[in-house]
């Protein structure tokens, strides 16, 4: 093993501890974590994720602890996200069907994609999809993000996502087969009880789309199908599910446990946890 993990972050805001918590566990276990964003722009923590006075509307309590705020502020001060990798330079873009000489362009896309995917899976042991509201804009329905997920999935290598970083797993599908890769699997993610009615905001835009554009619980439940199961674990402080190769965490409260189980998957061969 190379002891390296690739973390994909949004350019519209990530939830601080959902990166920093797992990162702490991974680095303590000897892993190097490289960061990549859709267009190579710096990823930044969402302000509520380091604001200890922020009250989460569905929960009615301050969800950012002083410990989390301190860890996130310390990480942000390191400027480690200043020079992230650029996903658009790593993974080719699938051409439109209206592209001139489409078949040749499509063949080239697959040829270039295989080279890129093989390179990623040779260099990294796992992929980590960081949560927050930002992924809704530039990760969830991003073909390049999907192709990274599929690279690790097809080689049965760990794919980890937390909070809204779980959502891309629903849409990452082989372009020809188009079947859900989490069909028959056990997963967790933001349950409807925790969804906002209003105020789903993002960095670098004044967009406030009200509630999330989809109910994550519903799309996960539909994607896993009757053979699998979505676990909301509403009322329980944390919800982390491992159903190899997938490691999923519901929300920010799960960050450290999610990181611990991520390491257990990588180092101890853990294949099932939380169900």
C-alpha cells in the first residue's frame, strides 16, 4: 500500500470537521492525504463549521464544538489547501453526443480515462468525499467526480463519503450500464429529519436555495434498492456504516468515528460496521 488517500473537496464550501476529523485519524495512522477540487480552486471551510454560536435549525443546538472550531481554524491556518490538484486536468470530460466525429471522441475519452483511473488507483489507496453544502453544486453531479469514484469502486478499493459527500455515490454509474453502484449495499447519510427548510448556502455566491435540492435519504434509499438498506439512525448521536468498499458517515457528529473506521478498513481489513 502507498499509504495515500485522495480527498475531493468542493470549491463552494466544505464542513470543517468533516475533513479535519477524518484527516487527523488518517494522518495519525501514517497516511498522506492529497486534496483535489473540481477546477483547482482553493477549498474553504464553511463559516458555521468554525462558529461555536451557530445553532443548527433542525437540531436546535450549537453543533460546532469549541474543539472542532479550534481544529478547523488551526488547519485553515496551515494553508494546506492553497495548492490543491485540479480534477479537470486529471480526468477527461465525456464528450457531448453532438460533438463532431463523436465516436472517435468517445473512444478517446475511454482510452484517456482508463489511463487516468489506473494512475489514481496505483497512487492512492482510497478516495474520500468531504461533506458540507458545497458538494451539492460541484461534486454530486460532476462526471469527473463520478469517474474517480468508479476508478476505486471497480478495483474494490475503499470509497468513503460523509454527509453530502455521500450523494455522489448515487449518481456515479457506469455510463453504459447505468446501474447504481450502491445497489444492495448498506449506507448512511443525512436523514430528512436533519434537512434544512431554508438556508442551504454556499461560499462565493449569494445563492440560497432554501432546502437541499433533493432529500438525500430518499435518493439513497432508492439507489440501494430492496436488497440494501439506508440507515438514518435518527436520534442516535452518530451513524457510520461500512459495507465494503463503501464507508459512509451521516454528518459532522460522526467525523472522528468515521475517520477511525476509515483507518480500520485500510489497515485492518474491516468490511462491515454499524449494521
